[in-house]
C-alpha cells in the first residue's frame, strides 16, 4: 500500500471487489477510508461525508478530465444534491456528474469500466 499521498494505491483502474467496514477491496488489496478511482490510478481520498465534496476534493478529477466522460460519486449512505457550482464546473469540462449511494455507485462503476467507458468514481467509505 502506498504511504505517500502523492503516490496512487494502484497505477491503473480496477473493479471494486468489496466494500464496507470503512473501506474497500480491489486488485487483491484493501484500503481503509474513501477512494478516488481514475482511469489511470486509484487514490486514497480524504473525504468522509458528502458535505466535504467540492472542487478542491475533486482536483485530481479536474486534472484528468481529458480521459473522463462520467464521474460517479458514491455518497456513503447519504443522498446528496451536488452544489450547482460544482455541477457547472464539471459540465464546463464536459464531465457528467452522477451521484448515488456508495453501493449502487460501485456497481455502476464496475459495469462502466467493464465496458471500457471513460469513467471515474469518487467513493465515500461506509461503515
């Protein structure tokens, strides 16, 4: 597991194999805490609740927009209405924002990467 916040946990995308108990399993590894899954890497994501989601927390997504068409946001067990400013900022870079609870978000993300779609996922860990 990567020890530096500047190093990804995995230098590629991978399906999420399991989640719960505050973390995720993917590619034979486990991670405690939230995850940011980009087309080229999986990163630790310091977000604990949907209220923490903003342009700053999604800066890696904005830096990688050339490879992303859809951003799935797994909001834990909460239902989240994204702030209009965030939705507009993503729309300006042609990324569709699709928020849902973490369980459905993982299922949708896994299907989309299986179809080789240009997708990213920001996933809040659930207990």
